[in-house]
C-alpha cells in the first residue's frame, strides 16, 4: 500500500510537468527545461 502512495506522489508532479510544459511552449522556449527538471527533483 505504501508503494502505491509513493508511486502516486511521484507520478503526480511528473504528470503535471508533462502536461504544463507542452501547454506553455512560449515559456519552455524562453526558459530551458533544465531548471524545471532541477526544481522537480
């Protein structure tokens, strides 16, 4: 059960980033994805 919670907690932010990055191409072009990945990690 704990593994399921950990997986959800890990997948939720990743899914949000994946949905937000393509939704904002202008922002992605202005700022490289490197800081986004660092902030997520």
